[in-house]
């Protein structure tokens, strides 16, 4: 019965592709076979990767950034792509199974919350690679790799800027789910901010979701009422809701409540007036390494790390109208200390 359901799902996905329909499985994005042949040493094989995502690829946050990372890595290597977004937790395994039965070489899972379903499905498909972004270091097997940005450094980079920018000495952190990587970002955020300003208080809350925009607005408004004036989030679409609340609180007057974005350069994208900077994660660079392992036949049994040191973490564009040149200079001094391992605190 399980196999029948998987085949039925695969057939439904194929029909969806042929019909160019919308929904959770839009048409595959094809990069072409020429690049794949070059990348794989002259082989005619065209590799394929599919992403399973519980948020939306148009959410302006985590879902969009991870989808764009997959597209960028695939374009460099000549892989074909596909995705299923807004997938409920109960459907993770079925969505993965559908793409496995369609012959995809890699399944890309953009978050630790997919780990249990990944382990379940990977056992049934030993020849297919599963790459889990933010996966635990204990997760990798022969066909599972964890892709892990340095969560502590991400928190430090955001916390240093928040500590320099706060006027009320109250910061806000909103997480999606209480997972290890989010908790590590919160710890780094608080440690860095307090190292710069010992009077800082960090308010934190978890939405219990990565796609509840209204919950993001609710949590941000609650923190604003407690004088939080610089925010950082790790909650995808929930972060978008928080920024909406911050922009509304600022109104049309002076912008005095700020947000720090991730994982893309949200200031450069002009997403919200409240944004002062971003911590940019090069998920494409890390995913590309995993895809090259597939091509080389060396995939699995490893964690691929990304950090400021290997250029997989970077500082995004500053909002020059809100972040003074002096603050930017001080911030870069702290970042250099972080890179050298001498950051205070």
C-alpha cells in the first residue's frame, strides 16, 4: 500500500509538471545538459535535485533563500531542479518518496526539522543522496550529508550589530521552532550583544512555526511594547510578519525600531524600511559542495560546514541612512575579532 501511494504521488507530480500547474510541485527548472557533462567529467548524465520545503519559496525569507541557493548551485553545475513547497510535516516522507521514485539524484531538505523523515526515506533509497541543511552532526550516513552554517557565528554577527544600534538596551529574538541551530543563534546573539553592551536585555520567543506571519506580528508587537528596538529572527515567513509589525510601529516618522535580516541580503533587496543589515549565508556554496560529492561518488558520512572564515557567511549591505559610518567601522572591528577568535566575552 505504501509503495502504491508513492507511485501514485510520483505519477501525480509528473502530470503536474506536464500540465505546468501550480501548487506544491511546480514545473522543474532545467539548467541544461551541457553544464552537467562538463561538471561530471564528460558524462552525458544530467543530474537532478529536488527541494522539499514546509514554507513557501516566495516568503521573502528562509524558503526563498533556500530555493534560490538550490537554483544557483544547480545552474553552476548544470543540474535540473524541482521543488515541493508548503509541505505539511505529515507529508515530508511522501514528498521525498515521490521525487525518489521520479529518479532524482539528490533530495535537498532545508532544515533540521526534516531529519526524522529523511532517515526514514533514505533507508529505502540507498542510491539517492539526501542533503539536510542545518542537520545535526550525528545525522550523516552513507547517503545523508549535513550542511551546517556556523550558527554561533551567525548569532554573533547579528548580536554585535544589535548591541551597537540599540538605544533602549532591549533586543528581540524570534525563532520558528526550538531546534538546536536556532538556540545556538540566540545564544550567540545574546553573548555578542552583551559583550558590547552589558546592560542589554534580550527578549526571545518561539512561534512554533516557520510560516505563521500573523504570529510573527504578534510576537514582535509584544516585544515592542516592552521597548525592544532591534530585532533578529530565525523563523522564515514568521520573520516577515515581525518586520511588518516593526514597520507599522515606526509609522511614517523616524525609524527607531530596527531589524537584522538573514539568510539573504535583505537590505539590498529593499524588503522593509526597518532593516539595517543582514547576515548572509552562502547556502549555494555549501550545497554545491554536496552536489559535487554526488558527481564524484563521494557523497555521505560527512558534515559540510559554512563559516565567515571560508566565505560561506558574509556581512550584507548596510542601510547607510540608519547605520552611521562610525557604527559600521566599530562593527567591522568586532567582526575581525570574531574571525581572529578574540571577540570579547
